[in-house]
């Protein structure tokens, strides 16, 4: 998706970035300790545990812990 001049002011970027981490809940705690926001706390999905974090400029980062044996 291209962000043109018609993109709403203050809207977050449409790109999604995922980071594979050892422990999603620890990553959430570290983000909160560093002034990060957590729009979606850790939740279990079929392929692992996912949380959505957000920096002060509203950029979102996905933290993911893969389930052993998944194709992730």
C-alpha cells in the first residue's frame, strides 16, 4: 500500500514488522519498561504467541514466539 498525500494525518504506517523472540511476555515487559505501548498483549495462536507493541511515534512491532515444529 502506497502512502500518498491523501493518507490520513497521524495514521500508523501500513507495514507490519514481526520479530521472533524467545519469550513474547518478556519482550512485552521490556517494551513497557522502555515507554513502549502494548495495543495487543500476548495471545496464543496456532503457530505461537503474538503481541503487538507500539513505539511513541505509533509504529507497531509484532513479537512472536514460534511453537516447536511449526513452519515459522
